[in-house]
C-alpha cells in the first residue's frame, strides 16, 4: 500500500466521523431518582437493581446505545450530575405530569422534556411553574395545571424538546388515539365510556390541538402503531406533523437495551442538535429495529479526486460516503446542475 493511499484511508476514517449514520437512541429512561425505579414494567428477570448513584452510573457503561435521555419523574438532578457516561451521550430531562383544562381536564398527560447534554438542573427546572416544591422536596407525583400550548412554548424557550410519553400505554396517558380520516381523532379511555357529546367534542378538537401544541414527538408502544400517528395538517399556511418514536420507559438498566424499544435516529454529530433536526424529518431520519437499513457489503467508503491545477472543477478533493445514501450535486451551469 502506497504512502499516499495510507494517508487517504486515514483521512477518510476521520471524515466519516461527520457522516450521518443511524444511531441507537433511547429518549425515555429512569434512574434511582425516580420513585418507581427498579420496578420492572417489562417483567425482566434480572435481580440486580442499581439504586446507588455510583453503581448506576457504572452500569450505564454496559448498555449498547449512543444517546440516552434520563427522564425521572419531576426530577433531573441525577441526570445532570452524570453528564457523560463513557461513549454514551447523556441527555438530561424530566418526565412531568400535566393536567389539562376542560374538556380534557380529567386526563393527566405524561410529557418528556429533553435538554442538551451538559444542561444544568437550574435551567431544566425552569419548565416547572411557580408554586410547586423545589426538586429536593418533590416525590414525583406533583402535577402541573397548564394548557399544553403554554407548557410546550415554555419548554422550547428553555431550549428543550417536548415529547408526549407512552400515549397508548396503560402506564401513561391511559388513552388510545386512532386516526379517523379527515374527521379527526377519537380520544377515549379504555376504562371508561364517553357520551356521544364528549366524543364529538374531543374528536373535533384533538387532532389540530395536538399538531398546533408544539409537541415535537409522541411515544408509541409498537412499530406497527407508528402509521396510526403520522398526522399531517395545515397550520398557518404550512404543513405540520409530529414525529412518532418507540417508547422507552426503562426502569432498570437492562431494559434500556431492548431492541423493540430502541429508536434508530440519523445523526452526523451524536447529540441534542442532530436529534432535534431528525424529529423534524421523521420519514427519512427515524427508523426502528425492523426497518433500519443494513450496511451494504461491499461498499464504497469514499473517493479522492486529484485534479490538475487550473483544469477541471477540483484541484484536490476527498469525500466520505454514508453507508446509507450519498448524493453528489454539481455546480449550476446556465440554470442546470451538473
């Protein structure tokens, strides 16, 4: 192998660090800061529960994900203290309880707020309105009484994303939403009956209410449910949609590694910014265990173009290719791309 080729391969490996790839992401997990941590919701068999903060952080090194959001019930202190865990990007956050005004006032929503890595607990706690106890005095059952638009706006102003947690699970909102064509979405509780008037009110209001609320994503339990929640609507002259992702809700370390609860999100740089961008383009940047593209083999890792000075488009150029899709667009000449 020639020296020039060795240098090209070395440069290519460095360039590929900036190539967008599908990364393993879990955006809903709990730590010993949550009152129900250790209580397996998935009937996992492990007897090991890391309730000590140091042991918990050490155990995180064993999980196979690239990005993990720690979202404890109404608390964020431990997530902020951990910061980075080995090669895993830790996003601090919180799972909050939100009580909506009528006609949805009987429905307590669980919402995830996820912040950039390294964010302080002081900043995260700005999403909690005045009147609630300080974090050290909370037990995780506190409720924020606020409409969703106001809450989501405040979350975004604080630099966070807002996700409706486990919307079709008995452990979360305890409601089921189903798309009914252009007539909207019927919103009903599995354990109660709605009057026809209640159903009419909610069906007429819910779909646009959610799409215009500022929610960045919703969690669902199964891949097969994703298509039911890919809503698109018109708002202020533009199309609005909400990304659907798989539920995490891990209450033990081993529950973080479950493939059926892992999202594959396309990122060039592993972290909050690329996550935020991916949620805006879910059809192309979010995949799941059953449809994440396989890495082709053999494949072209990149290309080097060595030009003659003063001739051609490039004097010298090295490009790294994505394992999934690379698109080369030439310069515009007389209104055409070449």
